[in-house]
């Protein structure tokens, strides 16, 4: 049989649980009061009916919670490799506009026209998602393209390849994830392979109109067909985790926090 806890330890643990219960009750009470004052929480149907509201909501959840939600609901991983790094700390969410660059030596001055046309066709709130074949040492985009995206209301870019002209991109505050900074060019070495075609970026499949969520933890892709359900689950996970921070600070126990909130 296990050795019984000393009475002082049992008393301390019981007291902690009583205090924890009181803390949660206070949080829930405050939450209930908030619900009475706020709008009714949105449902999957609400978000599917209003895609812009859904995108805006995604801008307020953490990429890690989105990734966890996808694993729980879809039993799939949709986060990009750690090799995809931001040129500065950022957070954004938007709709994927995909572009493929195919490796091909050429002297055609129009070989990359489609890459530029894709920007001019992009809508406000888009994320430029580019696959550069074997492009770790090739800049898929730079300051000119970033400035054009910024002027058209793109919220960011994700490039499976390099990026250059960082001073300009940082000056205008246009966020880019890429495999690294390189001074090279794709001109003469690549040909446009298609817009809004399926691509694999950072080891993850991306289709046009998927939702891209990025923050300092990395980049997550949300298949559009599951976007509303994933969002609601991610919001729930965010709420649990953010409630745990003050709980742990108050009671100094992550074990008790996990038992109470069922989140880690």
C-alpha cells in the first residue's frame, strides 16, 4: 500500500484545491458577467456565413492553439517547418494566394511575369504563399514585390525560399516568413509555374483560399473546409491557457492547473 501523506500535506493539498475551486468560480463568474454584456459567441455557421469575420477572429488566436486544434479535430499536422522564419516578430492571418516558381535556366524576360501579375490580382487580406523549387539560396521576393503587396493590402508573405531587401521590408513593416535572407535573384533561373495551384511550403500542403495563421511560434495552414470548426476549438484552447497563467502565478502549481483546466 502507498504511504499515507502526512496530515499537514493532506491539509495543504486540500486547502489548495479549495482555493483553486474558489478561483475558478470567480473566473467563471466574471466570465458569465462578460457573456451577459457581450454578444452571443459565434457558431460555425456564423463564421461560414461571414468569412471576413472568421479571418478577423483568426488574427486574435495563437498559432499554437490553431495547430493543437487541428491535431485534436483532424488528427493531422498542418504547421510549417521551423526553417520558416520571420524577418521580424509578427502576427497575422489571411487567405492564401499561392504561387509556384519552377527552376529553369532561361533568358526569357517574361519568364516571371505571372509572379508579378499574381500580386496585382491579389485581394486585400491575402497572404502571398510562394514555393521556390530548390530555392533556399534564391530570393523569391524582395523589396519591390513586398512594397507592391503592402500597397494592395496583403497582410504578409510566406516564401519557401529566400528573401532579400530586408531594410525596405522592415521600413514599411511588411511581414515575411522565409528560409533565410539571401542577396540572389530568381530572374534568369526560374519560370512562373502557376497561381493558386497546390504547393508544399515548409513541408505543409497549401491550397488557394486556405487560411494562413502566423505569429512568433511559426506558421500554420488551416484547410478552408475545416476553418470554422478549427477556429472555435482554437478559441477554446486559447481561453483555457490564458486562464491558467494567473492560476499558476497564484497557486504555484502547474500540476493543479492542468488538473483543473485540462490543458497543457
